C-alpha cells in the first residue's frame, strides 16, 4: 500500500463517523490516507510521534477532527510546517461551537485551516486536502476537475426535477 499523503488524526473513537465521511472522499479521489486515534491532552507524545512518522513517510497534509476544547489541530500545527486542516465536531452541550472556536481562533503564526462543524466539514477537509496536494500533482488536479464537472451534472439533474415538480404543483 502507498504511504499516506494525508494523515487524519481523531481525538477519540467517538469521532469515527465524521472521520469516516472524510476518508470516503479521499478514497473516491484516489488519495492514499491513514486515520489514527490520538488525543492532544490524553496522549500528547503519541500525537507527536504520529506526526513525525507521517512527515517522514511523505504526508503532505494533516487533518485533525476533534470535539469539545479541540486543541488537537493546533497541537499538530505546532509540530509541522505542512498544512493542517481542523474539523470541529458537534458534541453536546455546545454542539461544536466550542471546538470551532478552539480551531479557528489560533493565535498568529501557527495557522489551522478550520472547516465547518461536523460531517460536512469533515468532507470539506478532504476536498481541501486534495486541492492542496493537487498544486504539485497534475493527475490529481485533473481528477478534482472531473469531480467538479460531476457536480454540475448533479445540480442540473436536481434543477430538472425541481422544474418537473413545480410544473406539476397544485396551489394550496
Ligand atoms: C475529544 O473529546 C475527542 O475528539 C472527542 O470528540 C471528545 C470526546 O471524547 P471521548 O470522551 O468520547 O473519548 O478529545
């Protein structure tokens, strides 16, 4: 198997569903990736080791998914100059706003590219990672372009269905 070009870290097994959505997009794009559990506060040395090993193996982008006071992305960004994308996860009682603020409000110098909260953000993390890697990978850039063309076809199909529904609509 090829070395991961994207390492996804999640703070807990509780984050699996969002990370799985991220992995699905990376898989569809043909980007080798790995997803590991490592907690910034419970296992800081493990986080550091996984980042160091992934860098040495050629990972170009890190994605960090975590909830609550989600410092995982910032901690990873402190250890690498490669791009770090944070995905804040939606746990009670603040429904991900706590994690969002933890990631998006990084002090200057150690940035984290923060996505939206939850699964949609997790999917976008994969799309953004792909765009970053595509800067130096023309074949990946072509695959990304072809996915965008697919979006156009999907939106046009939705529009046709909406027009059909509207033309059959009866006033209430
Ligand atoms: C964070 O705390 C994890 O990323 C997870 O989203 C949240 C809760 O973790 P568990 O208590 O369920 O392990 O570190």
